[in-house]
C-alpha cells in the first residue's frame, strides 16, 4: 500500500468514526426528546397519579360522575359542564396533571357506589350531603361546603312554611336529603310528597302549578329564585348538612379522597377556594 492509499484510508476511517459519533449524539438527543412527559400520552399524567398510588378509569383523565343539572354546582353551558363542584375538582385534576371528564348518570349510582364499582368514574360530584349511609357505601372527602334545606313556592302563593301545606303537594328530588326531610315531616304537616328525577323538573313543576312547593338544598333553590322573580324561598330548615365528593370505597378511592383533601386545604389557605366560591355564589363563604 502506498502513502496516498494509506492517507486516504486514514481519512476514510476518521470520517467513519465522525459519522458514528454524530449518529450516537443524534440518537441520544432523540431519546432525550422522547422522554419528555406529555399529558395524556403515557407520560407525566399517569406518573403523577401512579406516584400517589392512584389507578384511573381512563388514563390521562379524571372521570367524574354526576346527575345534571344541579345549578350552580354542575350544569351544562352550551356543550361544556360548568359549576362550583366542577371548579373544585378541576383543582384536583390539575394537581395530578389530568383533564376532567364529566359523566351524566343516575344520582343513586353515585351515592350507592355502583358507578365506581362499574368503573364508570373515579369520583362523584353533586352537592352531595355527607351521611352515615353514604359513608358506609363510598369513600367521601372532607366537607367542602355547609348547606341546609329550604322551601320554595310561588311568590303570591301565601305559603310561608310547611304548616301551610296541609292537603297540598310538595315536590322533592329523588335520592336526596331534601326528599328525606320532606318524607320525615309529611305526616306531621299533612302534605303529599311528589318525587322528581332531577332539579329542573322539580322547580319547573312549582312554576307550572303541578305542585305547591319544592324542598331542596339552599344553594340550588336560591339560584333558581334569582333567575325567576315570580318564585320565593320562604323557609329554611337548619339541617346542619355538609357536602363532600365521593369515590370508590377501596382501591384508589381513599387515595383520591386523601389527595383532594390536601388540595382543598391548600386552596382554602391561599384564597383560591374563596375566589371560586364568590364566582358561583356572589359572596365570600361564611367564616
């Protein structure tokens, strides 16, 4: 082999080594780019949930069951579900790097835990009063709001309370504490309880005159009266209720509940909770 051939071979070997090194650098760069966490694509979202010991019904999403509408807690505005409960659970979803997806379902499936067992959702929302019966069936978060029951009638009805309903009809929403309160007092005050599947049907039946009054949570009926000046809330019943969000009794349920409790504590300390509350109810929460 002559000197020229030797030099050409040497330069060829160097070019080969440079090409190999460049290819290795490119491979490392691509690998580094590929390792970035992409929400909903098997990256950071699942990692955050998994780190908290949480298995999701649908990876990348916080699936939430409710029964619509229950304004201002959750209701449809166009194609989007919005409301106070929605905003609070968004805090949890964002903390875990998830997108909240709402499933409309029968309310009894949420409070009984059937929706969680069937893997239709990870959590349940709906201004749900915490009761011993529900605590026995599902995991429930710390209370996030106080509530009570109220009586709504037509403003010109002359009805001021339950005592004025003898021989009349009172509408109540099925599977709610308002329905239980109406049932518990029916014999004493002599009225008939008419159950309705959802809030909208219940309130509109008072407006149409099919029933003489409605009993339900203070938040939803005061909100309805604001938009319907011919209606009035005439009585409040101090039931001492508190709302919580539900989840599966075992498995990931208690871990989701514990995570929300952390998020709620932070939101109350940094003012986020007060901002959300005022957004939906027009006032700061009572201390």
